[in-house]
């Protein structure tokens, strides 16, 4: 309850600030922008206070008090203008807004509940298909930040600072620290951020496309039910194999139409494979949508307040999600270039752009130098590769260029190409140049060891692209007026565009996998309650690890599923762990090297490497034993 009240407090403050700064905006827009301002303040202020008070209740108290300052100052100095009364077309839009938002938010809440450590009757924790891999990593960041000193440590690799954008995970830490159970501390803010993302898409769509509910609805469905043409592969020759491949969509592990790497189908559904499992991306999307809105407001309406909020939001983005920050910067560059082409007062546009750039660099550079630069440049991940995963490792195209994008982005891709050709006539050159800047960089430059991660840039290109596609599609429908088959043609197009995504989400809704056994949950709780906050554990390299994930304790070396793709050198730590378990008595130098306090032994360690169980028992003090899990005290001072 305290956690919810804390979030409501920040939300009310954001609503009050936006209400005073943008009294001329419609109620839905003010509400959305206010909630987003509340969330990003709730992410950042406790983190800043943690440099003085750890990430503790004291830090959160200080953050809440500090938040009062801008709220009181802004609300005292500005008086809102008269609220513009709602018109009939506004009321129609509001109905569409909630008809889209409520079912998608409820479905997202269900996925968050079932995919984020859903507790079973026996005490075990369960997850879904998409979270089986990533959840343990985000959970380790969330739990390790509780009462942590700052700068925070990367608890998956000893001696390493946390260079991952962690603010979405720290938001869950806030909920957990303030009394919410660990599974709800993941699911509740996750659902809230998905709600803001859906609302942001609709309201940004209205800002770009106008008050056109049907067109915005089409764009919304194109984006959130994306999946390409993968369903064709599953339904092809279905009667010959008794619908085996169709049924496998709902039973197999990653056999969904939108995500089949063996068929070069890589443009995964954004809800199933990005927003649910990739929590940092979710936070980034929820926060970048108001930034895009402020960007358009700044350069179209020349509003200084929008410039300040744009700069603050953009400057706060790197530690929320670095790829999204990069996409915002690229889009801004293309968008401003278009404004320079079209604006009569180019000097004023350049001045505004210069202020925007300067403010963002002041805020963002300290974050980038300590995080993204270290991981991308120093880690050797930065490289040139044309056409993303269709040219994996620069080994040559797998599919033809345009066919790759048609089958991955689906039928809307055809409308996107047409809309780009017509962009000047439709008054969308600024949007096209902005999204093209994102697309061009993502097509030529890789930033992470995993080339697939460039999709985090492509999807923000696609976000604007589907808006233009829906706009062009609405023009086609108007020109086909009077044609009897127009409705059938539209229905077939929409079905072909949405079926892969819908099937992928249906699979995600029924997927269920045990992540932590009841014994592992008990061990994690024991560690959290009975060991020192900064204790160091020797464990195996498994990704399902209750020591780092459930208890948030420092381990020597985590799964290469994480540390490798974070661009880290972990070879020495990994070999030291292997050598210790093979010779526990003769490898006490390793315990001293890493100042290990406890040694963890479970089925994972025994299956992963050679473990001298008897020598462990004879050499170290056994402090916990249950369900095949043993914890020893190292005795190293």
C-alpha cells in the first residue's frame, strides 16, 4: 500500500505541474504527460538521493521531499488558462481511446502477472516463454539495488560496476523496498508502464495524424499486433501435416509466427518479445513517447516550456534505456533538418536546436561515459553491418532486401513505402526524415555483441512508419469509395497484417514455465534474511540463480547469457569458479581473491561442473541445507 501511495504522490505532482504548464491541452493529453512526468521523477529522484543515503527508505523520503520543490514553485507562479470545453469529435476520440486502452492494458496486466514470478501453490515461481531468459537478469538488478551503495555494483560479475540502464529495474526496487511482494513489484509498475506506452502511442498519433480515430486505431494495431507474414509458413500445407505446425505455435518453445530465426523471421511482436521481457526497453518507450510529443510541440508551436521538458526528458533517458535515447537523438536530428528546410525563420530553429542539444549533453554525457561508452566502444561491440540480421556477420544476404522487410514487417511495409513517396504532399516530411535517420543508422551500425539488439532502434522507426502507413491506407480507402469490395479488401489486409502478432500473443498468454523451484525460493529468502547485504557468494554460472536474482547478492560470475552480451570480459572469473568447485580445499586463494563469504551448491553447480561435494562438507561450515541446496560459510576474513 505504501508503494502505491508513493507512486500516486509522484503522479499527482506530475499532473499538477503539467496542468499549470499546458492548460490549453486536452484533458487526456495533460493526464498522460503528467503521469509520465511523475514516473520519470519517481525513477530519478531516489537514485540521486541514493548517492547520499544508499537506495534506502531514507533516500526515497528525501526524494519525495525534493519533489515538493518544483511542484510548489510551478503551481504558485503560474495560473492556468480557461480549460477549452470538449467538442463532439473530442468525445468520440475519448471513446476510441478507452476502447483501445482498457483491453490492451488488462491483457498486459494478465501477462505481467503470469510472466513475472507467478507464485504456485507449492511455493515455486513461474514465468512465461518470453521472460524465461531475461527475467532473472532484471530481477538480479532489482534485488541488488535494495539498500545498495552508489554507484551500484553489477552483481553478476565481481568487481564490475553496473553499466546497464537500470532505472526501470530500480522502479521495481522502489515498490519492493516499500513493502510490495517481489512478484507484484515487477508486475504492477510493468503494467503501469505498458498503460502509459499505449496511451502515448494514441495521443502522439493524434498529434501527428489529427483527430482521426479509425486511422489511429489502424496504426495502433499495426504496431502492437505486428508480426509480419510468419503465419504463412505455419499454415502452408497445413492439411498435409494435420496442422502440426499450427498447433506447435501454442506448445513449442519459440515457434510463434513472428519469431522464427530459422526462417529469417526476426521482427518479433513488440508486446510478447519486447515490452514484457525487456523491462528497460519498456521504461524507455513509456518515457520517449512524451519526448517525441514535446519535440513536435517545441518546433511547431515554438513553446519554451516544451523545450525545457523535452531537454529534461531526453537528458534523463540514457539510464532508462540507451537504445531509446539514441533513437530519440537520431529522430530529433532528422526532424530538425526537415524543419530547417521548411521553416522561414531558420535562425530561430537553429537556436532552439542548439539549446536542446546543449541541455541534453549536459545531462546525458555523465551517464553515457559511465555506461554506454564503456559497454559499446570499450567492449568492442561497435561495428558496421548492412541490413541487420539478413546479413548476419556480413556473410551475405539470406533473403532479398525488400522481401526480408516485407515478410518481417508485413503488409504495412508496402503502405510505408507508398507513404514515404507521398510525404511532402501529405505534409509529413519532418516525420519521414526523423524516422529515416533512425532506420539508416540501424541498417548500417551495430552497437551490441548481439546483432538482434538493433531491433530496439528499428521498432521506433516502425512506430512512426505505421502511423504514415495508416494515414496512406485511409487515403486509399477514400479513393476506393463506391467500390463494393472495399470493405472485404480492407478486412483481408488487416487480417494479413495482424494474424501473426495475434497468434504470437495467444501463445504468450498460454505459456507457462517453472523458473524457481520451491526449494530455490526458500533458499533465496533465507539468503536475503540471514546474510549480510554486501556478502559475496561463490556459485555456478546458471542463469536461474536464486543468490543473485532472488536475494540480490554479489556472485563471482553470472551466466554468459548476460555477461557476454553486455560486452564484459569474464573468462578469469569463470575459470576461477570451475577450479574452486573441483578442488574446494586447495583453492582457498580464490576465496581470498574475491573475498567470498558463502559458497552455494545445488543441482545446477553439480550438473554444470565437477564438484567435490565431500571436500566441501569437510572443509567449510554448512549453514543451510534443504531440497538438495547447501550453503557453506567460507570462513575467509
